[in-house]
C-alpha cells in the first residue's frame, strides 16, 4: 500500500520573490559516452558583473542571451563528465549534477504549475508544498533529469496586462480582429511573459531543483493562454492574438529552451522553427517532446513541420534506446465524446471543459490521434526498443495501457498537476466512470485507463509528481501524491 506522509515540509511563505536575480537554471542538451551537455541560464540586474562560472577543469565562457526590462539573461554551455556525479560553480557557490548516463538513475516529471486566476495571490508555502517535497527528495536521492511536460507557468493573466488586451479578450472570438495592435500592447505582452517566468523560476523550491537538475521542457496552452490553438482562426489570427503568441514564443525560447534571439537550439527537430518539438539523447535513452501548440488549430494538433520532425526523431533513434515521449496532452484517454458531454452538464466542471475539448481524442483530431498512436505502437512492435509516454494537463494522476500486437503493453504515465488546488471530487469520479467504456482507435490494440498502484480510484485527485527510475536495464515508475504519499513502484 502507499505510504502516508507526515506533516508537510515547511517552505517559504509570503509575497512573491524578487525578480532581480534568478538562476542558475540548467537545461539538458544531451550527452555521449564521455560528456553531458548542459546550458545554464542566470538572470541578473542589467549592469551587474557577469556571473563567474567554472567547472573542475577551469572557467567557462559566459555570454549574454538577451537584456530586457532591466535584466540581463546570461548563459553558458557546460560539458560535464558522463556517467558520474560532477559539479560546477557560479561565483562562490558549488552545485552537484548527476549524469543521466549513470546505470542507476532517477528522473522527475511534473506538469501544470499553477492555476488560471489569482495564482500570484497564493501563499508560496501552500502553493509549492509538493514542489518542496520534490526538492527535499532531490537532496536525499538526486535526480538526473527533470521533465516538465506543459503549463510550466499559467500565463492567463496576460489578458489583463493592457486595457486594449482586456477589451480584446472581452469581445466575441470572431470579432477580435477589430482591436488594433500598438507598440505599447506588444511591449506589455512581452514584459508580462518575461516577468512571469522570473517569478516562476525564483520560487525557492523550484530554484533549488533547477540549479542541480537539468530540465527538458515542452510548453502547452497555459504557457500562452488557455486553449491556445483550439479557438476560431479569427481570434488566433487577429493582430493581438498573433502578438500574444509571438511574445509567448519569444519567452518560451529563452526560458524553456535556453535560446537567445535568432537562435534555434540543436535539440529542436524542425530547423525552420515553425514547430519547436525537441529530442534529447543520452546513451540508451531518447526523450522526445513533440510541440502540440505552435501549429495547433481547431482541426489539427500538429502541422506538416511538427509531424516531419517527429517522424524523423523516431527514425533516427538508435535501436535499443528507451524512448520517453512527452505528450503534453494524454495520448491514451477515455472516450472523449462522453467526457465532453459530462463537462457540459456536470455542475462545477466548466473550468475543465476547454481542457477536455483540447485532447487527442476529440472527434476533430481522431485521424491524427490514430497516426500518433501508430507511431508509438510501431516502435515497440518493431522490436527496436521500449517506449513510455509521460503526460499531464488534466490536473489528475492516472495511468494507461495499450495492448500491442505480439502481447506487449505500451504504458502511459500521467502526473498533473504539481501546484494547482485539487479538483472537486466529482471530476475524477466521473472521468473514472467514462474510462470504463474503453477505447480502441487502432484495430487490435485496446486502451485501458487504470488506477495508480494500490490506489482506490482510476483518477487520483491530489497534487502530485512522477518518479522514473532506471536500475541497470530495468525501469519503474511511482507517483508522489500530496495526501496519500508514495505509490508502490510499477514496472514499465
């Protein structure tokens, strides 16, 4: 049975942290048999001396990514020894880093870091209680990677950053092209996203993790605005709508992909930059994160660029690799037509309606969903290696299985969210009932949604994070739930 947690660890409380100094924040760039590549990002007030960064063999060159709104975003590229624990220094402080190439290593996965309204008004200690638990665990049993699967920040308040943006948001979606874009609006949008990332990255529990555990991140809708892409074209293509996306994309590149203006990181699959999906590879491990937002429209999840890059990522994966696929929305889920119907009639569930409409299983995405599932199943059924999907977005924890030809099982692990308040008890209960209907979009490959190990319901309505462990060649997963504690390990 899951172990009950005692009193939650204390965490700083009170007002939001200062935006003047942030980082270091580590971003995974992949590795080889000899070295791991990491980019570190450090934010300081403009005009302050450049941070002094070094590793065991000597100083590391630090360069400016960008200076905006009175702060300079510095970066440096670290090359650390593979398959060991090493360290780096920033000014007078040292940080230890575990290589993902270690035979035994641990990976954390989180998603949905916030709530749509009044997120900044929450007490930091209560808001980040599960983040603090993750940071405490990292100090005792260090993680090699932190996967962040979407909604790293809740940017919905951007709609209040300027009076004309508020007016835009208040119009019917098909009439929003009537609001003209001005330079003041553009700068207000850019500053909002810039400041929101600094607030998010300066919170103590996250800062502790980010300085020693390299992240792989992929955005989802709340990193832009709620439901981005699943709105009418008249809204998405309006001048203000395009400015919202452009500002969110600019800051996503800086603060989730660690790239400066005009730079496209080597891990990005589409070299045109139309889609920002990534692949990060280590010996025996490939982490593939498709971009399910940049090209999203009412009738598509990914466009030609996104699919071309994703297909190539699979084609180029070495045989024998374990693939972790970050699908920001779950690839395996209940029959959505019923879930959408429930969201329409269930009292108190309106806040989840957009999320349900936004899924792979939507009727408008069904053929594309089959294509995605066929790609995942094809890797395992080819005998080239094992694959696991990790996902978030739904503010619940659960897991799924798809039976494969030949008797194998494709596992999906859902951990969501790490900081929003737990949903009403009706929400997981109703989704659990819907999950009983099952789904088989690919012939002969039945999908089932299942409870976490030893959990009483199909969906766990508690704040949570996921831990993946590799011991030699064996992989397992367990969930940390705010109230229930750690689940039993699941072999994957």
